[in-house]
C-alpha cells in the first residue's frame, strides 16, 4: 500500500487567490511553513516556502 503525501502549503500554493481559508488555519499553516524554512535555512526551498507563506498570509489578511 502506498500513499501520496500532500503538504497543506503545497495545496495552498496551487489554489486560486480567492481561497476561503480562516485566519486560524492560516496562522497554523504559517507556523508549519516557518518551521520548514528554519530547517532549510539558506536554500531555494526555504525561499520558496517564505514566498508562499507571505502570499497566503497577505491573501487571508486582505479577505478578513
């Protein structure tokens, strides 16, 4: 048996800009993203996650 793991931050990055996400979920996702950024500090992956996190938080803030 196998499964495909889909990280929430990856799904958010692929979603439309008008994604309906509540502020609590956005903060939870941001905390997870920040942990990943810290673990991969100085890499291209960290920069990508940083941009995704910033974009998601900006979108949620504008929608709230």
